[in-house]
C-alpha cells in the first residue's frame, strides 16, 4: 500500500497537504517533501523517536547524524551555540538554497540528532513546499529520500511506494521541480578557535566561486576550492 500523495498543484491541495503534513510531524510521523536538492524525509527534530524512525526508513546506522531544515537565517540563533559573522554572511547570501552549514549545536536544545559530536548541519530549503512546511513546524530533522548510493526518485508516486510503510504522506512539488544535486556543505566549527577557517567538505549545487564572492578565499582552508 502506498503513502498518500498530495500533488500541491492547486491552492486547495497546498492547504490540505500542508495541514496533513503538519499534523503528521506533530504525531511523530515522517513526511516526504521536495527540496531544491531532491526529495527528503523529514521529522520533528525534537522528537527522538521520530528521528530514529527517519534513520530506519533510510536504513541508516542507529546513531548516524541527520541534518536539520530551518525557516531562515534568524533560526540559526535558535539552533547554534554561536553564529559567527562568517556564518551569518553565508546564510544571508545563499539561503534559501543548496548550502548546508555545519555549526556548533546549542547546548540547551532538547534534541538528539545522533553522533554529531556537538554540531548540527543546518539548511534553509529553496523549494517553496519544504520551506512552507518548516516555517509552520519549526526545525525539521531531514535526510535524503534514498537508500545509500541508490538513485534518487523524483516522482511522488514512486516515493510513496518506496516508503509506503515508513512515511505518512508525500507532498508533491507543485510548479517547481525538486533539484537533483546535493547541497554544498561548509563546516564552520573551526571558527570557534583562534585562526580557525571554514572548510568546504562537500562540493554540491553551490560552487566554491559563489562562496568566494561572499567571503574572501582566505577565510577558507587551502583545500577548499
């Protein structure tokens, strides 16, 4: 049996789909959503059981870390222990979009995202469906809707069949197709230390040249770009 698909093509479908998705997240269930870097499975970031359910659906190791979607740069101050000027500049310049920032996690947060070593990987999605949902729910734990290196699916019906037993529903992309390239990941945790620099740990949809237009190349480690 397939999960329910909400195409999100008409205003009524959008309202209905988001309402059901919001309710599913509140109940600790998983939702499959389109993002600008492909489809993702999302769950309440502050519900450990929901995050564990996400890992099982993805066939990930028990304590594998997962990332977080947020609604905007201002949300960094709620989830990060410190927002440096460099992180602030990158988020303002490239969010919403395919940039994931790895920052020290806030000590007071009641969540468990796995063996993150005190960090959190944060992104503001550029797809309107995902962005609207995270704006309504607050931070969402997320991971790509695929198994390991398996080819990503982009058809909502196919995703509904693949994750039929794991997700409550699948939100369609509406008028904007989901992306097919992973986000670029920048690790900013070294900025906690004197002389620390940013590191591009994964080249994705956002190229290094775009980052260097925001911050000088010398702000990044020599291996970045």
